[in-house]
C-alpha cells in the first residue's frame, strides 16, 4: 500500500475499482490461551458476519484464508483486510490498535476508516549507524515497528590501518592524510546513500548514531535540504557499545516529537486562518463537503468522527453529496456513515485527512479543512 505524504495512507486507485468489496478489522493479538482460542474461532465468526452481509463465496474464502494471528508482536495488535472480487488487496497489521469485536463491511467501495485513523500522518524515517569504514542505513515507517529496508556501505578498515601503520611507505602526516581521505570517502558514500533513500521515500527524520567523527562527517555531507531532519544520538551502535533499549527509546521520543510538531503546525494554520477571515478555511461538515466537491480542500482535519451523520457517495466527480438535497441525484450510489464517504472523497480529490481529537476547532466544530485556494 502506498503511504502518501502526511496522508490517510490510502491508495486512491483502490476506490476506483468497480465491483463488491469486503473489508474486515479484527483483533490479531496473541499471548495467552484465551487469545489463541479466539484466533482459532475467528475464521468461522468472520465468515458468518460476511455471509450475513451477502458477501460472495470467493470474498469469504479470501478473507478467512488471510486471517492469521500476529506472531511475535506485543498486544494489542489488529489486522485489517480488504478483498475485491475474491482477491486480497490489503492485509495490514496495525500495532497498538485494540479491537474488541470483529468489524465487517460489504459494499460497492471499501471502508478504510480504521486503517486511515491508525495511519494518518504517517511518515518514513531513517536510522543510520555509521563508522569510519562505512555504515548501514535502515528505513522505517511510523505505521509499524518492523524495519522496511536496509542498505549499507562497506569501506576498507584494513586500508585505514595500513595507511596509519605501515612503516616506510608513509611518513606520519601522509599516513594520517591517507586515512582521513578514506574516512571522508566512506562517509560521503553513506551520505549519498541517505540522500538516495530520502528521494525515494517520504522522510521526515534522519537519526545518526555511531562513531563521533563519522556521524559528524555524514551530517556535514548531507544536502542542506535534509539538514533540518537530522538528529544525532550519542551512541556507538555499530560497535555494540550502546544500550539497544535506550537507543530505541531515544528514537521513539524523536519520532513522537516529529508527530507532535506536525499537529502543532496544522493547529497554528487553523488558528491563523480563523483570525483572518477564514478565506482559506472551511468549518463544519457542510462547508467541508462543499470544499471537497470542488477539490478545494487540501487538508481535512477531523476532531470528532462525525459518526452521527450520513453522506451520499457518488459514482463520479464530485464523489460526495450533502446529506440532504437532490444535487447530483443521477450519480448517487447510496448513503453511508459520513466518515466512510468523507475519507473516500478526500482520497479521490488527492487531499489529506488528519484525525486530531485534541485540536481546538473554530466555533467548537468537529471538522474543518484547510483550503487550496480562497473561498469566493
């Protein structure tokens, strides 16, 4: 699944697939006997729920075949599955999400709200462990504690020792200069690797650890555009001399700070617009729907889920219609809970959605949107 920048993490092309969808959210935790028994009984329970909503035999088989507990992961953890025409298109683990009872939806478009709420504002980050002979760069995403990918640069430490120690071949200044040149070359290659990985991913944090001189050299070799994302951990992680638990706690703290800063920035934008005529701000469900209809909404901010409202989903642009009225009647697919229809319209208009329960909205509204251009 593509994780877009600061977005709901949903690939909008999935909403464009025609035909029936089955989406399932279940508890995938293990750890005790009762959890194992629940996991054993889960396929039958989910199959009955899907059948009660007229899911096809192919969809039921695909979903139940994908139901597996999350081995080796700390509870709570949920599993989200989306099936289209008998094919599993999404099968995602959501660490930290507690699910009491299975949730099942069958319909003409998928219900991705649980996935979006869990992954809203997600971003990728790099952890680089560097030394004078090279380093390793690990890619992570905030949606999961699992490492996404790793790449490395392996220099030649024996060449550095040779340059320093072989008598007669170099005098001391030349030996040191040769060693420094090798270190510079290795660290520049690590910096180039970091730059490449940043270009391919939505990186908002670069954590450097390892040898002091090496991490200073790597940081100095990075492009100016990446400097603001660099954080240094004073730990020799490459040589095994660091407390792994403390290092991980430090990284988690840095990730949380980036998340908090992003929300604070959005809150500041809302406050600025609220005191400036609201020309670039939609407030309340009706205004947000109107903004989505013209693809004017850039960031939809959901403070309250709007579960008490319904909206009409449309088969083509503008994708969403107000709860009441007869506008776009020829395109109406049906009426669903507002969170599902809002998320679909947000994705299909290439907007971003953020779930911000602690944010103060103007007029006590539960939803607002920052706009791409001013209201007329």
